[in-house]
């Protein structure tokens, strides 16, 4: 008996049954391996040998070998594949089963993409069928659990110009996505935040080959626009001047400042230039300042000239004072004299103080 093995290979083993053997008239066979068999009966008589060959085809179930699958992270997908051998007997069916997969099954040779949302060891199994039976293979897929979403610490609302510091957890890898680019360190640090720094900050961490993300929204509040008012000069002996900054509700500081209500006392400040600071804090806690420059002018030193003695006759006398021009008035009067501008006209005897 000759044997031609199929593509999946076999030794061509067979067994005689029922007590028959190779010399039996009607032998019985059990073919133990698939393939093409040539069964030859040779009749022998005095005239010679007369062989007759009967071909026999013995079919086999298919064979299947699943390709190994590398570990993935929870939520990732794989594309399972296998090597199929029909053993010269066409495959009539495929049956895939994906433990905790989505989808959970398939019935084609190439099942496509399968996603796994459950961590652990998951079975991937395929069964292939032809007219002689089935073959099954199974591989196990390791689905890794991702790390928990990272905790982001730090103030998420700051004033313009203040430092902004956000921190991720230690012992991992970090990748920040910010309104101003990416950062691959544990912390995002901006010494003086601008309005452009506001927005979404997303931190992605890696651990054990898997990743997790978390986001926070950062607000950068603009500083209030503060106006302390226009520069002014004030005399040393003037009344205290009210101080009015914008927006209202702030506080003043500086030499000669008292309040609230806020005023500037030139006598308390003394002569010369003074820088008064107006500070205002808005509802978001952001502060702004502005400077008001005030100059306290010294009082002039007046000189009315030497005392004079005049005759009691209505002859006008011109008064000359320094520095000029100035104004003249009676400080005390015992005569009937008149004073018009800087002209004094006597009338009666006595002493007038001008």
C-alpha cells in the first residue's frame, strides 16, 4: 500500500482489522493517517502476477495555530490572527471567542479588531471546522490595568503676574499639555502668569506600560486698572486735601496720609515732593496700585518794609512790600486813614498796623 501525505503531513499508518492481513482475499483496513492511499491487490496464478490498484482518499480535520498576542492596556485593541491548514479538505467554518472582548465573537478567518476593557488574563480561542471535524487553539492575552487618574495639585485660579504651579504625582512619567505647549516634568511652573496661560491643563502619566490622564481648568484673572489721580501742588498751610482713587474702595499710604476717609495733610507731610500710593484689591483678590505725586510748596517770606511815620495830612503814601506783587490790609487800625491797593492816606493821629 502506497501513501501520499496531505499538506498537513502524516506517516501513512493503517491497521488491518477483523483478523485479515495482506494475503487475505477480502482484507479490512483502518486508515490511521490522512492522505492519498493506493491499495493494490495482486492476483497470482501460473500465468503470472496481475495487480489491480484502487486509490483511496482519507481526509483529516483541519489544523490551526494562533499567533501569540502581546500584552495591552485596558481599553486597547488587538487584531488576532492564526495559521489555518485545511489538510486538503476545505474549511467550512470559523468560530472565534474573545473573553470580555468587544465584539465577543467572530465567524471569519480574519476577525478584525477586538477591544478589551477588562483588566486580567483573557482567553482568545478559535475553532475551525471541515467535513472531518474541528480543531481548536487558544492563547491568553494579558490586559493591563491603567494607573488611576493622576491627582493634580496647585491653585487653579491666580492673578495676572502671580506664579502658577501645578504638580503631578511622583514615581511615574509625566506629559503635560498646556495652552502654551507641552511639558515633560512632574510640575508646570510659570513664575509670572499671563492671561495667555489660562485654559485647560491635561496631565498624562505612564506606569507599567499604561497611561492615565486628568485635566484642570486654570483661570488667570486680570489685574484691576487703578488710577490714583492727577499730580497736584499744595501749600504748606492749606487744609487737608481729600484723596480719591479709582476704583473706589482702596487704601492710601504715604507721609501725611490719614484715613479713612483718606486725606493728605500738607503740614504733616512737610514741604517737598511726596509719592502717595493707592492700592485696590478686586473681588477675585487681585491687587493693583498707582502713585500720586504731590508737592507741598513752602510759604513765602513777606517783607512789608521798615516802619514809617507820616504827618496827619491827606497825602497818599505808596506801600512797597517784597516779594511782590502782594495785597495790603489793616491788621489793626486806630486812625481814620484809608487803604486803597498799596496806597495809604493818613487821617488822624495814632498807629495803624498794615
